[in-house]
């Protein structure tokens, strides 16, 4: 198996010049040379080569492979197949695997699982997050079965969900319109004012809002195009980031811009035009790079203190938008579309408690008609 650079005269017009090749068995018992199609970069060819090896069943298993070896291989396999947000989720959960790092896969059993589970229970994290971490372990083990031929089936029925009947479920928080008006009245920076108004009135996810460029705002038709997502790389205060598509295909949407926000956008645009090098590809909430998560959270915390309001999370501005829509009679289908949910069920499962108050309105309607 090898990956190599083609001779220049074999390069394609669009710049594909890397291939991999291998000798594969044929029906007549002889080996034949297989040469792949051309790829633009060596890394693309190497990834295709890895997939080819897996598909053809050429993957060899190291008898001393550890759990760390397995999840590292899984991460490497997924690196160019999933979104940066998914890779970040993997990285965030890998730190909880440390206890299993040196356990050999051939020795992995219920004993090691129970020890790991006991240690995880000592950590101050929610039950839901513990189950999410455990789900990641199962995903890695399933991949190990598929790719390397390991057998964990007898082990699977020993994996049970974490439960804590005494745990108090964290309630969703949000600002009412009156609270938000109090909050925004204390914001003196126009860029941050526009940011918080976008989060509150448009219900965008934080990464979606950070990804908005001036090209995404249609001032004539009063429309905002949501089609990108910013993923923070490394620390929250880092300027390192990547741009990906939004969470789901349904998250790509065009929203009407409320007049109050549209007017603020116009003033912010005139202000940004004064910067050297400004162009419409600049981020609305930033410059040629987006504002950091740390800056957004710090600003929010300071404004909450200044306004004398409780602290809510940045994501709670999205919940606030949902509450504003629902409490003013918005149809559930429209709320789902506005927030970019894939299915109405997702909206109902998240905000069903907000619709409970609407049941009285239905009964009152029936009483009026009866």
C-alpha cells in the first residue's frame, strides 16, 4: 500500500494529483494492482486509503491495543468526516476516559467498566452528561467491533444508564421582554447591543450569531440569512476558530429582521465602514475575525450586574426568544421554523411547558362556544 504524487502530465485540470495504490487479490488467484482516483491533497489520498483498507478488510489488529489506542484511532477516522463541533464534543469527552487509557482492549470487561463508572460518579457533573460520556464509549466500542472485529456484545447488557433520583433538574431560564428591555438599556456599545438583540429577537444559537457577516444582511428586504456556524477552537478567549455549516440543514434559514434591530444594524454598518480594510465579508460581531465566546459571556455578565438582573446563559437568550413567540400566540410550526429545528417534536419537547398555559385559552374558547 502506498500513496504517491503523480507525474505532472497526469495531473487533472482542477489540480488533483495524489493517488494511492495497492495489490489486491482477484478471482483467478493472481494479484492485480489497484490505483485509486486522483485527489487534490496528500491528506485526502491518505484518508481515502484508510477507508479502502477498512473496506477491504486489510486492517490488522494489535493484540496489545489499549482503550486509548482505540478512541484515538476512532477520532482520527472521524476527523475529516464530521463537523468541527462534533470533533470538539469528542475532545471534551476524551478527558473522562483517562482511567481506561492503559486498559488493553482484549482485557476490557465489566470490572474495569464498574471502576470507571464509580470514578465518574464522584465528579460534579450532571447525570445527563454522564450518560452522554458513556454513550461516547459505546460508540467507540461499536466502531472497534466493526473495524477490528472485537466482540463486546456480552458486555453491552452490563452498561446501564446513570440515574440520580435526588438530582434537581436544571430549569430553563429566560428573560421576559420587560427584563430584556432593562438589560439592553444598560448596554452602551452598539456592536454588543446588536448582538444581544439578535440573540433575543431572532433566537440564534451563539455560533450562528458569531458567524453572521455583512453579506448575510439584506437591508432592502429586511432579511437575515443564517447559513454558517462558528466553532471556537481551544480556549474560550482564543481567536482560533473554524467555520462550518449550522447544526442541521433546517438550521439554514432566512429570518425577517425586526425594525428595532434593523435600525441598529444600519448604524453599526456605518460605523464599521470607517475601519481600514472594511468589506462586506467582515463579521458583524467582530472584524475580519469573529468576537470570542469569552468576550460575549463577560459582557453579558457585566450588563446583568449593571441592570440588577439574574445571570442567565447566552443560550438562554434563544429560550427567551421562544418564550416571547409562544406567549404571544405563535404557532408551534412557525416557532420550530424560526428557531431552525429539524422537527416540531424537538420544539415541543423543549418548550412543552410553555404551551401548558395555552390549554386554559383552549378551554375558554370551548366555554365561549358551548
